[in-house]
C-alpha cells in the first residue's frame, strides 16, 4: 500500500460529494466507533444511523455544536468526518489516548487554506507528517512515515487542492484505504457534540 495511488483524485471525490467548502477528518486507530464517540463526548440522544446524503443535511448547519459522522474506515481504523465545526487539539489528544495513532486533516475551502497532516499518539501530538517538497525540502518529520510519502512530493506554487489530494493519498496509504465511492455510500452514525462538552 505504501506506494499505491487511488483510482480517483481524492479532491475530485470531495468536490463531487459536496465537501468542497470544507473537509475536517480524523482517522483513528481502532475498530470501535462507539468507544470513539464516547471519547468525543457526543450527545447519545443525537445518534442517527444514516448514509452520507442524509448526514450531509447537517453540513455546515450548526454554528455552535459539532456534528460528526463516524464509522469503519479500514481494518484497524475508524474515520470521523466533521460535518459542522471542526476537531480541536484537545479532542484529538483524547481520541488517541491508550497508545492509538491518530491522523488529522483540515481544509477550509472558503479560504483555500489547508492545514498539515498531523500525527497524534497516546494522548499527544507527535508532529506533522506532510510529504517533503521536491528539490531537497525537509524530509518527513517522523522518519518511519517517509515510505508513505514516496511519489507524493509537494511543489512550491501547488494549489491547496492539489496538496489536499496528496495528503489524502498519504493518509490512505497509512490506514490502508483511500477515499472511494464505496466509502461515500456506507451507512455510519451521525452525532452532535455539544459545544459545552469541550468548554474549558
């Protein structure tokens, strides 16, 4: 999987399925979405099993609460898609407690801003693990992840959506699955995360 590429451009899939104005996601090691939901402090009463189209009726609809869609991603990994709001560092740390690895990604389409691909583990931020830049840029900051970046090198002047595609490819290589049409046709669970759940 380390050197593979997806059959479809990952950004094109996000755009086709209505996520062009924003994508916030976490890939969490583990096969128990309900445990992750509890760690995320969701409102249990908001639980709705639904497909992607129904989940998207809440896309960017909540100004205060977070809305997430949680379900299996690949063997050993669960994915959490933020439909409204976005994940915080505190949430990512809480989700990675217990030795599990966690990858986070955030893209703001309105501002064409793309954050790094971050790796968390055991309740702490390890580092960003973006692919290196062509022409002698800094290597992948966590050396054991460099193998997943082969052929995904970034270029100066590259658009944020081109970079997003490459970061999603790297996340797919690490977790063993790229975003695909079957991913978007699955049934998962939508929850609300009340704003007060993470109020400091």
